[in-house]
């Protein structure tokens, strides 16, 4: 069973939600964050990327940054821009973008469920990124960014959330970056208990996005447990802030690839080498976006090509090997282009599908890159199959959109 519980969130007071809410810390760099938060003292970027309030000479991992984040969070509370609910609640967080709505339950998920693999992972984490968020969570004594979780949908859960939305007015309803953000507070104990019972029948939760935030939250919990060996298990540090969405409502965008050179191949020779494993068709100057699995777009020398994997190229029995990102890596990027480790090789870059294929054309046409590969998006079924198998996805396999905003819910690890 998957364990979730209500909590007393600190959240924006009336009139502050659109001022406080901000994109997650890891989708922009420090300079971009400074521009986003400029002129807005309430932006949650002052908490999640507090280096923007310090001289640029200060290292982003300096102790000063975490202490500044703690001060900034305290100031939002002191100014009553953030207020805490008097009782434990669940929250509904709905996001509407391009005609689609995803509706999630904001709750605290169990650290033990993560450790027992009832909350399943599909990515590796990087030590330096994990260390950063450990220090952030530990210094602030709070989870400030929600973990994006998903599960195989249950009609009973959807019905409970829909009934609450229908019967109650939202506390927040605003648009940020073309995404409508709507929040309801569930403060009825009977409804809370009913939702908890339904989630007890959910076999597994899956991390869709936020592996570093989740791993860091769990590590801080383990640190608190070590410091409090008589802990009972119901302390707040045993849970971390999450938003849980049914998989059927989520959308994964493509995560495209750019390479700096062809590893010594001429254009003609590279296309010839590709033909061993792919049917290669020149489709002209109009951008080509793959329409099904095991097809790829290639932009090279001002032209688009459609690549289709030939029979026998894809190992359909292996949930990782059959991913298109794996096929491209194992058949093209590794053996032909000589990029064996896409996590570290500087000759490859990745562009989320939110930026469109025009971004690929722009970077190739500028001469910065030589070729671009347009991908068909990974599916939620792929993600869950890999997590169920205890396997790991290749890097940059999924791009979820819209992003969950930070600052709408803060979970403190103790009073």
C-alpha cells in the first residue's frame, strides 16, 4: 500500500498566490532566476534559489545561500504572505494547459514507502545535486518543492476529488506562463479519511519528476531519525511534500538531442551509416516530428530526414532497451558518433520538447551544433514498466509539462 497523510501547509495568504508561486529551482540558472524574480520580493525563487539575493561572487553552494533562503522564508511568514492552516488538510492542485487538465492530490508521502520501494524510481541521482537539496531542506527545516508522483488511476479517487471541486470554491485560481493553476483545500475529516483509504489500495507510487528532491528529503529524514533514535514514525520529518497525479492525465513531451559534430563522418557518409539500422527518408526543409515509436527526426545540413528502425533493431522484450532514447544511443550516438556517456560528454546537449523543433533548427543553423534528433515522447507505461523492473532510464528520457510550481505549499519537518 502507498502511504499518504494530510498536513498543515504553509501556503500563500489571499492575494499572494500569483506573486509567490514560481517555477521549480532546477529549470533555470541563477541569472535566469534573478530576471524572473526582479521587482517581486514575494517570488519563491528568493527561497529556492536564494543566491539571487547575494553577490554573484558567492558560490551557489556556500553556507550563506542556505542561510539566506531560511531568512527569506521566515520573512514571508512574518509578513503574513504565507500562513499555516490550523488543521491537517489535503489539497487539490489542478493545472490546465493547452486544453488538458491534470488534477493531483497534495499530500505528504511516507519516507518508509520510498525506502521500501513502494514509491518507485526510474532515474539515478547526482551526488552534488542531492547534497545541495539536503542542505536546503535541513537548513530550512522544510520541504519547499513538491515531488511529482504518479499512480495508475483509480476511479474512486477521481470521484472524490471531483465531488470536492464541484461543491467548493478554489482558494487560488490564476494563470502563470499560460498554465491555469487552481487549488482547493480539503479540510473535511471524513473526506480525508476516505482518500487515505483509497490510496491504501494503490500498490505503487512512481516518481515522475523530482528524484533529487525525493532522495534529499529521505536523506534528511534519516538524519533526523539518527538524531532522534526514539522517534515514533508519525513525526513530520518521516514524510515529504508530494503531489500525486493519475498517470492517465499526465503528458510527457519529447526530449530531443543535439550533437556538435559527426565524429569525422561527412553528411553523405553519416546518412549511409544510418541506413544499416534505419530506413532513411529525406522529407525536405519542413520540420519533421516523429508520430510513433521507433521513428526519429534528423536535422542535418539544412534538411530533415525521417528515420525508421528496421525490423530486428529494437529489443522489445527489454523495457529499457526498447525506449527510443536507448535505441538512438545504442545504434547511433554511441557507435557512430562516439558519445559513450551522454551524462558527461560535452559533445551532446538536450532540449525539452516545450521549446519546439525550431530550437533544434536554430542551434544547428547557427553552427553551434551539427545535427539534431527529434524524438517521439516516452510514455507513462514505459516509465512505470522500467520502475517496476527496478531498472533505470537513460538520462534525459522524459520532459513533463506543465511544471509544478513551488511556493504554493510548504511542509515543515517540525513545529
